[in-house]
C-alpha cells in the first residue's frame, strides 16, 4: 500500500511589506530600462507627458509580465522553505 502525498497547502497572499518589495523589484528596473531605451526621446517631452509615456509602457510590463513571475517565485521559495 503506497502512502498518499499530502496535498499542498496554498501559499498565502503576500504581506503588505512583501508586496511593496515585489513591486519595487519589478518597477525600478523596468523604469530604468525604459529611460535608457527612450531617454533621448523622453527628454523632448514635458514632465507630465514623459510621466504618462513611462506609466503607459511600464504598467503593463509590470502587471502582466513581471508580477506574475514574482508571485510564482515567491510561492516556490515559500514551498521549498516549508519542505526543508
């Protein structure tokens, strides 16, 4: 008779501090890369328009591209830590 594997416990959502760190880890490099890639073009824009362009490009990258990966990484790290 084989032992049944114990069902995996769901990983709880991140705390406010964990989420803040995850957002910072996603946003800072994204904004840095966008500024490096579009810097010369962005300098010709007014500050409000520059901010609008940065936010329009960065938000989808962070929300749809980076945050899901960071959530998966966090879940994997917590699962591995719980299993020793």
